[in-house]
């Protein structure tokens, strides 16, 4: 059934069915024509045999006593028909004067009329002689003729039956070779994605497929332009926002410092919190723009433990993260084919999510295994359907601040190096928590 689901399988099956149907029709038509031709040839043979017997019969009859009982014709003429035909020689009154061995002892026909006739399964030819006083009858069974037709028909039906599997193999190879450009085009199209919108080479494709390839290339050009415009807008907007946000934060800090009492500081602090969220979103948009631009491609492999240690140290310098991070590294150095800055962005987003959305004051473990597998594990409530958090601006059921872009940035960067991000909640070997595991390809 899987073969019939393919275009090649359907074409081959259709060709075989049509060939078999036409072959059967041709065989049936040919058998009818063959049967008619065999009958005509055998009738002609019977006529010739009867006329060859006449001189011998007449000489034999006039050379013996007519009162003798009928005797075998083989005594007078050799049987050169291979036993296929039988003969009777009869007088005008219908009595049998002579007959061949194997011929019926009773007259073949009730009436003696020149020409062909059918009687009791026999095909009979009657030839008169000596002014209608002697009749030679040559007969042949109809079943014998049917056997001859069947043998002749089998002679060309058997080769056709044998050739059907061979023709199926030849048809399959021919169709598969003819459809090979379709498979090539399919692979080329499937290889295209947001990071690979290179045009498909249509020069070597058949004209029908070349038109499809040109249409796909035109679509990818428009898509590439749209993506470039989106990336440029995101990067420019994030970059342009950084300076005014930083200025606004500075002014807010000054307002808080100049406020005469705690009640007066409440509003500036709310403004500062909102501006901090906006600054964080601007930073995430900058990281997303870098991820879309292909920042992960590495000139040389990155040392996972070394980069992780730097990122963990940076987080620990903030007072609220003190003693919350634990780094576990293997004894041997472990490398991954990823740009160092891209790896730092990945780790920063994973650790930030783990600290922000985990249990308050809970420990976050950053673990690196010898097989280039990196895991970030926190404590906290179980998150249902964690794989959905990879989507942009997708947030779980949490009250913690965030933009919903961290895991989307991580996944986008990892896709560029064929690494995989696996999210589990609860964490492996635990009843709670959240675990993000990265499996890097071998260097």
C-alpha cells in the first residue's frame, strides 16, 4: 500500500493494468482469429486428403470382390496424418466399404452430400466419385481442433504472462528515473527555510519542473525581502530605543534621589520598573535580531565550561542571585560547534528564565556532561506543555516579569547549528521543577 501511495507506484500500477487489459483483449481477439484460421487450414487439409485417397480407393475397390466385408483403409493407403483424421469409403446406398483404423463402425453421416458437415462432434468432409456411386468421407473430432487452438493460444499467452513481471520492473525503473528530477526538486525545496532562502537551480530540471522552481524562487525572493525588512526594523527599533530608555532611567533615578519623602518616591519607582522592563525587552529584541541574522555559526568550537563559568559569575555578582547558582562541569574539556557570543546569549536566557520563574530562593543547576549536553534545572511548580514556550511571546502561567522571547531566542540560535532544545517539567529525576537540555552535535 505504501508503494501505491507514491506517484511512481501509481503510474506503474496503471501501466501494468492497462497493459494486462489490452493484452487480454488482444489474446481473446487473436484466439478467435486463430481458431478460424486453424479451421480453414484443417478443412483444406481434409479436402486434400480426400482427393488424394480417391485414386487409391477406386483402384482398390475395382481390384477386389465387392462382396467382401469392409476392411481397414490402412491396408491400401499409409496413415500419414498422425492419427488425427479418420476415413470412411461408402457406396451410393450409404454402406461402408472401407474405413481407417480408429474410425467409427457406424456411418459418419446419414446423408451423403458433397462438402462439409457437423455430426456428433465430428467435422466431416464428403467427396463423391465415379458419378456418385462412391463417396470418401474424411472426419476429424471438434475437440481435436479446440486442442490445437488452445495450444496455439497458450503459445503466445505464456510468454505474455512471463513478461508481465519483467515489464513491471522495467516500467518501475523507467518511471523512477523519469521522476528523479521531482525528488531532486522536493529535496531542494525542503532544504529551504528562514535561514536558507537561496534560489533553486532550475537549469538542469525539465521544462515543467523548471517553471515550478522559478515560481518558488520568486516566492522566496519576496519572503527574503520581507524577512530582511522585519529583521532590520527589529534591530533598528531596539537599537534606537536603548539610548532614550537609558536617559529616562537616569532621570528617574534622579527623581527618586531628589524626592523629599517615601510617598514621593513611589511614582518614580513605578516608572523605573516600567522602563527597566522596556530596556529588557529592547535587549531581547536585539538578541532576537542577532539570532535571525545567524549569529550561531562558529569560527572555532566554544569551550562549554569556560563560557558557562563566565555567565554564572556575572549572574552571581547581582545580590539577589547570590548562592542560587551551582555549576557542574566534567573533568575533561567539552566543546561545541557554536559561536562563543551565541553560546553566552543562550546560557544567559536559560539561566535568567530559571532564576525568574523558579521557586523563590530556589537553587538553579547548570550542568555540562562529557557528551556535550548542557542542562539548566530549577526548582518550582510543574509547567504543563513546556514545549509550547518556544514560541515567540509565549508565556506560561506565571506572575514573574518577562517578555516571552528567551526560549524563542535560544531555539532560533540552536537551529542554526543543528542542536536540539528539550524542555521537561518536572525535571528529570524530580517531582517538580523545569529542565532545559541542549544536545549539541559532535564536533
